[in-house]
C-alpha cells in the first residue's frame, strides 16, 4: 500500500471502519511510515479531546413527554365542557367527531407517508448501488443476457430494453428490495451518469410520470403495462423524461 | 421529575417496533406477528399505548438528538425547540418507521427539522468554500500534545468554526458514535462523501486548535 493510499484511509482506520484485510495493510504501513503514524496519533488525540456528546438539559425530556402527550386529536380530552350537555356527552361527542375525522384523514396521510417513504427507499437503493461496486449482478449491454438472468430470482419477468442507438446504454441488472418485495433493478448509463430503473408488477392502473427530486436526485415514477417503474438518477430532468418516454414506448 | 436514565433500547423494544407498521402494508412475513393482528395494530396506532411505545423507542436517543441539533444550530435554546418539534414530527410519521435503527431514523428527522429551522429563522451563513481547502497541502504539522491539552472552550470555538456540513459529521461520528453507514443514512450522503468530509473536518479542527493555542498566547 502506498503512502498516498494509506493516507486516505487513516480516519477510517481510527474509526475501525475498514475491512480486516485493508486494515492490516494500513497497520503494516503505519509501522513503516512515521508521518502516517503521527497522523493517526493526532486523530486519536482529537477524538479523545472531543469526548462524548453532552446530556440534554434537565427538563427537555419532560417538556417533550408533555408535548407528545397532548399532540393527538383522537384521544385528547376536551378542553372546555359545555354546560348544556350532560357530562359524558361533552366527552363522547367530540371524541366521536375526532374519531370520524381521524378515519377520514388517516388513510390520506398514510398514503402520502407511504409514497414519501418509498421515495426515500428508492433514493437509498440508488445511492447504495453506486457505492461499493454493487451496481450490477449481471453486467451486460445485451437485453438477451440481462432479461433471462432474472428468471428464477424474482417472480416476474421485467421488460428489458437496451435502446440500441440511443444515448442511454444498458449496463446490466441486479435484484434489489423495495416496497417489501424483491424488484428488478435495470442499470443504464447516460454519459457519466448512472440511472437505476426499478421495476415490479403494479396492481394499479396506468399512471403518468410524476417527477420529483430528493437529496439532489431526480426520481420519476409511473405505471405502465402492469408494471411500476421508478427511475432514479442524477441526470437532468430532460434526460429523465426522455428515458421515461423510451420505457413507455 | 428526574429524567429517566439514558439507556440503549432493550431488545424487547425491537419487537414493539412492529406496532408502528402501517395497516394495509405488505409486511415481511413474520412468524410472531401475523396478519390476524393487523386489526389490533390499527387500533394500537391511534391509541395512547402507541405513544408509550413511541416514547420507549425514541426517548432514549434524546441526548443524541439534542447534541445534533445543538451543534447544527450552535445554540442551546434553539436546539431544545427544534428537538421538541422533531419529536412531534417523528410521532406523526411513526407509521413510516418499519424497524431498522430508531436512532438513525430519529436523527434524520432532527437534522431535517434543524435545517428547516435554520433556513426559516436565520439568514444563511456566509458561504464557506467547504469543498476546496484553501491550502490543502500547506497544513501545518500539528502538535499532538497541544491537541491533548485543548480545553473545552478551544474545542467549542474550533467546532463552531467548521462549516455546518462538516460539523454535523463530526458530531454524529465522534460525539455520538454512529457508523459511517448510519451517518450516510442520516445525512443523506454517499459513504464516500461522509468519509471525505470527516477527514477534512478533523484536519480543520486540528488546524484550528493549533491556531487558537497560539492566538491565545499559550505555547
């Protein structure tokens, strides 16, 4: 291991974040290189000086417990009591109203949450795939290689196009896990950008593209021909729309 | 009322987390929590017992939440408001928590809440060119003894001098002991970026301690 390589890994070495083999290599380098050994010593000194985080102030915990206890609508005690009603009605009527409201509103909230959660899952899956050499399990620009590869690994056959002659190049595929199920991830390249297209069967009717962005990534989602498509990438919106159009054609 | 001890969530809590799963979601087949209890779960979610579960799961990470908010905002009072708001948000979104690491989940919300608060309440910090070091290769050789002797005031000044994007990584790693992977999750960054920011942040901290010690007239 060269000194230059080792220097990039000193923080991870001190943090015990390296795999065993790499860590041994760094350790060997440290026994030979006074400069890196010194750097490691200073990192350890710094970590020790920083110590641990402080405790939250007294009172904050109680303040939060109180706030949490009073934030719900469904089981909140009515604040004022109407004098013209029997006592129990004053509790029962608002409670029933709150319950009805909750029943009406909660599925909507959940739907929004679920979408947002899936969005984050999709972005995380994309980010993970671009780290640590786990972009593809089958690397091929030929759809006749990629498509059969999925057979037996997932319970559906994803449509795979290699867009011959287009600027989007099929790089390969892998199996990922989203929305509580194994999904097909098709990996395309556009210039230097990696694009993940996640595909799994949809039980919903067709849906047009809806483009959003999260954490600097553009995400497009639509349902087409019985499949859910999620496209994630750091390419521009125009390219995203072009790819979505190609996938739907 | 004395604050309860800050303990790591006991294993039992892990099984309780399922109660946050939303009804109607396809759950990973679970042997001890079949679909037959879905109705019970739904009721559970709206009831006060759920709030107890929520507190048992997430209140143990109050200190971590407070530290992150405090260092992002550089202010103790604001941090308390932000942490309270974050817990309320977390309760509202508890339905989206499906197992996993409750600390990372909570800290993600705290971080977002803190940044939202910053953008709403403060004019943006003067832009700091945090991606390029001004003199990356001219870093002074730092005296290790000097770091060891650094007092809390010097450390605080050095920390507050860091750009927020760097500071939060140091807080999560060195003060709260999150793994690189957890930090990547909380900050929404690739692991490579976490690593490079952490290295730069520490290098800057060392340089700052060095300068402070000379500026303060001490050897």
